[in-house]
C-alpha cells in the first residue's frame, strides 16, 4: 500500500502509459501483480490491448467542428464525455484514500463513476464525495436479502443506475498475484458488506466438486436477473456480456444497457478481446441501445476506436489505479483530463464534431 504518493505532478506525466510506468514506485510487487494481472495465461488480457493497436482512423477534411462537444446522453442522463471510471474493487490497495479519492477526481472532471460492490470505502461515503453521475456495480450476494439491501442502499445514496456484473460467477485466482505472494491486507475490506452474514464456507468433500456443488450452486441465473429487474426502479445495466444471443435476451427482458467486457482479462481466459466482441453485439441489439465497452482502453484514441465500432461510452479500469497510486485524487483527475483531451484532439483531427458523428466510416478498412 502506498502512503507516499505525489502531491505535485512531474512534467513528464503525459499519458496513461506514463502513469503505468511510474506506478511500480508506489506499490509493492504483490499488489502491483494483483492489480495488473489477468486470469490464466493472460491471453485475453493481452488481446484487449492488441485489438486497439490493430485499428487505424481515417480523417475527413474541412468538416465544421467549431462548437464541437464530447457530451452525450446515456440511459437518459447527461454526461460531459464518454469516459467512465470502471468499477474496480479495493482501491485502498492503491492509495489510503481509496474510492474517496477516485470520487473526488470524478467530481472535479465531470466523469461518470461506477462504484464496485467490493469497494474499500462504503457506497454512502463515496456518494458524499461526488454530486456527479454515479452508478453502483452490483455483485449478487449468496443471500437475496443482502442483495436487496445493497440495492436499497444504492438507491437511497443517489446512485443513478445499477450495473450488475455477471461474467465471474466464480473468480479465477490471478496466477501472477499468487506467484508474487499477494495477500489482501487485513486493513482493506469490502466495506459495503460488513453488515451481512459472510458467505458459507465451502469444504471439499470426498468425491464432491467444490466448484459445481459449492460455488456454482450459488451463482446467479436468468431468474435472478428477472428478480433484480422487478426489485428496483433504477435502470439495470449488465456488465460482462460477450455473446450476441445473451445480449438480445437481456434487451428483451428490460435490461437498460450492456457493458461488453471480459473483466479486463480477469474472467475466462481465452475469450476474445472486448473490442472484437463489440460489432456482433451492436448488431444484435440495434443502433439505439446503450452499449459500453471496457478492457484495454488506454487513450483517447482507443476510446474513439471503441465508439467507431459501436460503443456509446467506454470505461477505464487499471489506469485509474495507476494514477491513484502515483498521485491520489490529483493523479486520477489529471489522467481523466489527459484522456478527454486526447479524445477531443482525435475527434477534431478526424473531423467528428460530436461523439454521435463517430461511426465505422471513421476507421480505415484496408480491404476497401
Ligand atoms: C476489476 N474489475 C471489476 N469489475 C467489476 O464489475 N467489479 C469489481 O469489483 C471489479 N474489480 C476489479 C479489480 C481490479 C484490480 C481490476 C483490474 C478490475 C473489472 C473492471 O471493472 C473492468 O472491467 C476492467 O478493469 C477493464 O479493463 P482495463 O481497463 O483494466 O483493461
């Protein structure tokens, strides 16, 4: 855990990559491995980044971009720009202020924030730090009463939507973190869950399967999603969608939007990059349905490419942790400003005055 983050930013911090390069000076090796790592052989983690590097942007000339703007409406709510902070658990691993600092940065930069169920600061305390747009990421709890209570608390604290994450019914051990000897410090806890009974301890019995009869017996199913949709007045967004048929079924059920995501390469290793999944899902849900993407977005250029391929907005995961470790709220706010500036520059040079003007025709297709 870092207690010596910067209060003045050095002049060489110009990109998310600069923060990533500096972060190891502020984090111990185990924590860095936990935050940066992916599941399995990290094939999907690498693919998330490589997918963006495959695309090129084709600028148009002489278009009127005066009066341009990154503003958009998402779930009927106004956003200043399409870069949101992804739900990332246990942010006190990166900085003692944890999610409080991230929320302050979101407020200072007009950035939408999605808070994890597993935040190390309570959802109420985080809400108090930002009057801006914030959503709550929900993990179904083994006990429905606890899940319902989390939903009520998020509603009462002013969260504008629920983002339910469904891609990790079981959480793969991060092998990079295990090898580096990472152990969650006792001081960092899932602050939202302290009032609920801990999940039952599963014991592997002879001949039994821990995974299927244990963990997976509690995993949510379609009935649970329907139950959630009936429980809350908030729009529900599903995070972790990869298959177009799942996307279409969720839309038909009344899910308000989807996040195309592989959990930043921390769910099923070997699944495609988030960017590669996007076009088929856009096709399945139609042009007007809210779609977010996360996984591998490291620059405004990446965000532009995701929007061109069908996303309405993107979420940023690990870069917020790097910036948080390096310089707390100041670092995250600075990172968000850099990313937004990069996006604006990209839009201006490509000839797209608004985010709605960014479409597939803005990408270079060598085969044409
Ligand atoms: C995550 N992610 C995540 N997702 C979620 O729905 N709830 C959570 O609590 C967490 N926690 C979490 C912790 C850490 C350390 C990481 C790196 C990621 C996944 C996150 O929301 C997002 O999907 C990815 O981080 C996006 O990929 P990039 O931007 O990190 O490449």
